C-alpha cells in the first residue's frame, strides 16, 4: 500500500513539474478517436523519427546546392526582381515541422476534446512541445553557413513569447537582432495564408528552402477542393524534395479537412462520412 501510494504521488509530482501527464493521472478510459493510430505513429514510431531525420538530412544537401546557385529560390511567387545578391534565408513552419505537439493531441483524445484556440494557447504557454528529430541540428547547420532561419507559423501573436522561449530552450536559432518569428495576426494582413509573410522575407533575403507539414506551408491554394489542391500540387512538381521539403504529419492538416470543404461547422458525423466518401477501396474477393 505504501509503495503504491508513493508511486502515485511520484507520478503526480512528475506531471506537475513537466506538464506531461502519466497514464495513471487519467481518471477514465478515453473514447475511440480517429487520431489514435496517427498520433501513436508520430509519438512512438522509430519510422517517424527516421522519416523526419531523412528530410532534414536531405535539407543539408539541398542547402549546399542552393548556396552555390544564385538563381535558386524556394519562393517562386514572392521572390521578385534581382534577388541573386540578397543574403540567404530558409523558412520553416513550426508546428509538426520543428515542434512536436503530440502531447496536445493525446490530451484531446483522452479527454474527448476537439481543438480550441483557448486550450491550444494554454498548451503553447506550457512550453512542453518537443523538437522534431533532426530539426535543431539542421537549423543550427544552416545558421553556421550564414543562412538566416525564419519561422512562419500560424500560432497566434499572443503566444509568440512562450513559443520563442520553448524553442530557445530546445536550442533553435533565435535570429539575433532580426525578428525571425512571423506569427499569425501579428500584422493585419498576416492571416492563415502564409504568402504575405513570405513576401516580407523575400524583400530582403533569398529564400533557399521551405519546410512544412501542410500544403499551406508552401502554397496559398491549400484550402481549396481536393481536385484544385492536386492541380496546384502538380504545377509545382519540380519543387518537391528540391526547394520544398515536407515533414510527414498524419494527425491533422488541410488534407484532413478538404473532403468536407474545410467547413468546421459541419457535424463530426458529416465530416467523417465525407472522408469515407472520397476513399477508394478494393471491391473484395469474388
């Protein structure tokens, strides 16, 4: 009895100190969730770690190529005029690209919750996000090459301070005297589409590479129909794996919302049906 009580108290102490809740802290079994397998993969699979490290290893090779080619840019829409002489930069999304937020996904699943700005901001302020494997090492490599590292994120401006502190503790480059964190709604025209923020960077820097986990990290046409998304993707085929590098994220994103037209007002059952309706499957044995 004493041992059991001691273990329980120890678990609670760890939870309070780290913000990460152990299994014993949950009062009841969670309900079934569409996110279970995807979240399990991103948090526990060595294959996920290997995939992320592969992308960032490729990033080193592409970065060296880009530095040697003055015509190279990862911002074909935003990069204007004679940009060859501009200092080099790279642009990275934050969530699920350099920071792993699977702790928030698990909290939602175990508590039967869906995303809300209130709880998300509370999670950001807790500063418990972890680094995606390979991300810190790659960004430090870029910085060592004289490349400015920018972060374009759809985290709100209200959590910029806690986001910076979380990432600084993990060892990410902070930008020195340059503001390298471009948050959503930090300025009036900085909405969820990221093109306006890339344009700001492209005025003073040659953007060599872009990293993200969502189509919207590369192309503002991400919140369109599945057919339009595929068309936009095909139009930029030569950029994938060259200037545009993708970290796998099966837990959420515009791929998840495209089947139901990105209409979050639709009931969960209708959203799920829309996803089933677009899937193609085998007819089965004869």
